[in-house]
């Protein structure tokens, strides 16, 4: 089975404290919402302390053209992606020229040539590296990207596959959008990148090590749910779509998807030792707890990532995975990684800890 060798992460240098974000939102949305103080309580109820953003706060107090924001996205995404990859490969003792496939996941900007082509140049990857840009998956992109990286490694079992998920959510901010969805987004989203090295099972060498192997993966799209989560493209940039019904949908729908998937492997949720869930927000994690009958302790990693980084869209679930990989792992442990995204969709990856060589 394909195995996860290392995970590296990176965030921008500008730290945004939740109290600062609250003050900023109060001044921006105050005229649009009478009694704004009541709505601003959302900032205190997110379970977020800090986030990292691509520009200093003063930058967001001014108007910026779509071209300017997108150029900032390209520059920042490439820088963060490069940092995350270098940290990932350093952990694995892998040189960039040893990478056979590069997959890059992103949604918060546009680039042609795509980000993967730019990263090939910046990282010094081989000229014949196979590359695949994946766009539009939003928060589900990290899980879907891992699924696809594992599929590639299974098809080419002697190869090394590098997945990069990078988002600059803050750069999509539109000052003229005074909707409640934008207010919620202002309280939740941050920027970051994660890189995951996945190896095929036929690749040998090095001492035996217990690693996560990808057992299986699944995708599920609910019909007639395109308006639950995503982006609309406006004259001044990308307008966030963020339904207040997401926690309710999790409570009502997710268990019915996960249970059959686990049952196909003779498993139930009680048999899952570690959960790597995308922390879309505090209410999302609480909905998972209720829907799946789990304790908050099972989601401690997701809560910790949410507290430090907020919702970074696609890389966030890989931050949760990276945090867990620092902890001792016992052969036979089962893990479940999952993320919800536009579609409205659920991406799920089943993991098992095994002793392998790389």
C-alpha cells in the first residue's frame, strides 16, 4: 500500500490575533449591521486564538484590484509551497530530484502557468517530473489530494509522489462585501501550505519504521447542494459561499456516508484510533462529535490546529496529520482523515499504521 513518509507545513509571517480581527470587522461591518456588537461575538466563539495572513492588517484596510490580489496570491503561494516542501523533504532525507510526481492543490487564486510549474523551477525538481494541478476543491482539497497522491503511488509503486496544498484565503477578502457570510469568513480563515511525501510500496531502503499506509479512500457528493459552500466570481474578486446549515448537514448526513465506507473494511467508528478531521470551525467539529458519537479528546488535534491557525482551507487537515505524526505510532492503529468541501462533498482517507522501510 502507498505510505506517508513525511509532512511539512508553512505559514505567512503576519500573525493575526482574533481580537485584532474582531476590531477590524467591527469598523468595516458596523454600518451594515445595526447592533454589530451582537454579531461580533462570533469571533469569541470560534475557538481560534491566532491566524496567519499573507499581508499585514493595514493592507486589508485599503482597496486592491483583482490583478493585485491574484499576483500576491501567486507570489505567496509559491513561497509557502516551497517552504513546506523543503521542510517535508528534509524530514524524509529526500532530494528534490528524487520526486517523480508533483500534485498541487489550491483554490484561492489563479495561475497559468500553474503553481506546479513554478514550484518545479523554485525547488529544482527534475525536468521530467510528472505534474498535476488540482483546482476548485476548497476545504476538501487536502484530503482529495492525499487520495490522488496515494492512487498515483499505487499505480507507480517504485515512485515518490509529492503533494502540495496551499491557500491564501485572506487575499480573497472583499471590502465591499458586507454579507454575513463574509463576516463569518473574516472570523475563520487564514493562510498556509502543507506538503506530503507519499511513497509506493515497492520502494525499499532504510531501517524499518512504523508509518501510516493509505488503505482506501472515498468521495461523496450530495445532490443539489452546490449552494452550500464555494465561491462566486464577482467584478472585485471571489465571494465566499458559506451556508449556516453546514453543521446541521454534518449531523444529518455524514454518519450515513462514513459507516458504509468503514463497514466495507469490517470497521466501525469505535475501531478508529485516530481522527484527522478538517477543522472548518468550532461548530463543524462539535457537529462531528455529535454525529459520530465521539469525545472531544478524539478531535484534540483538530481543535489545536484551529486554535493556532484557523481554517486555512485545503491544507488544514494536513496540518492535523502533521501534528499527529510527531506522536508515537503503534502497528495496527487505524486512522481516518476527512474533509468537507464544495460540491457539497466529503473526502475520506482510511489509514493503517504498519512497519515499513523507505
